[in-house]
C-alpha cells in the first residue's frame, strides 16, 4: 500500500506565501488519498514564500499525517544561486531536498509554449546535454533525491540511441551518492503519458537496488496521490517492496 507522496507544490506555479489557509487543504486531501507521509517541495525560485514557521505550526496541528518540509532545487539560470543559498541557510530545518533539471541553458524545456525549441536540436545531443545537467546537479551535492529523472521526454521526443546509454552512468552515480529516485505519476498527466522514469530505467533502478520515493508532483491539493493504484501495480510488477521517506535528510525505508 503506497502511503507517501514526496513531491508537492502548495504554492502552485507562483510565489504564494505559506499560511494555514494555503496548507490546510493538503492535509484534507492527504487524508482522502490515504497518505500518511507527505513532503511539501515547492520550487527553489519561490522560496521567499516558504515560511518555515507557518509550516511548523501546520505540521504540529496535523496529527494523522506526517508532513515533511522540503524544496525542489533546479538549475534555473536566474535564481538557482540564491536558491542554493537559502537551502544552505535553512538546511537543518528541512527534511528533504529534491533535485531537478528544468533548463537547457536558459530554455525552460518543460513549458508547452517553448516546445518548438525541441525541433532545433539533434535529439540525442539534447538527451546527452540534459543528462549532463543531471550529473552536474548531483555533483553539486545538497540534494537527497532526484525528481522526474527523464523529464526531457515530456512532449514525447525520444532519443535515437537506446535510453540506457544516456542513463547508465547517472544511475551508478546516484547509487554511489546514496540518493533516491522518484517514481512520479505526473508523467501520466503530460503529453508523453508515461511514468517518470520509463520502464527500462525503473528496471535498472531495481537491479541496482536504488531506493525510490513515490510522488504525484501535485500543484493542487486534489492531485495528491494521483494515479497511485496504477503506480502500485507497476512497483509490484518490478518487485519493489520498500519506499524511502525522510526526516531531517535521514532516509528510512518502509515496506509497501
Ligand atoms: Zn519539477
Ligand atoms: Zn515539481
């Protein structure tokens, strides 16, 4: 039974200050989805709105769901330097730091309005560049786990070469650094209509015994635990028996 959702955005896509009113629906929908352990991981660039005192007040008021505070850090060319500084300053108060690549240079490739940019690339060169950025992100440290590992496929652009030729070394690095990889149902709500990451990568993760987190990447509370029945079947199919949860960056594996 899946019980944890480790990628969520109470702010949605904007710098919305945390208040009890903003956070309360997340407790309500976590209960509806039968979730017991939920990490809030708003985007690094909106950190001015992440009021930790408001979060702690909320966390202490919710008795039946374990809420954790995290952040999704990425390679935003404009804000990531100050985002990392904020994390450094607040690191001991955070439970979980999720790492993502959302940019190729200054191109926010996962935005539908900039989709045409894909046509300017040799797709294998783009995949190579994307996974180079993932490698840089990992080597910067700070993160506890990786979000949507193959996000570059979001609009259905597939490499000519076998996917594992791009990912193999990345998975080794993830294993070496003892990081988690997220199983994200968000891919099913995007044009690619596929779990992040795709089957071949999921299989390799299992083989390497890399710990996983489960996540919906909800930008609205009602998406908490989205498509978890479907995710549960996939995890069963590939033989996963545990998921990772975090408290103050300390990983614990729990049976599912
Ligand atoms: Zn993301
Ligand atoms: Zn996200």
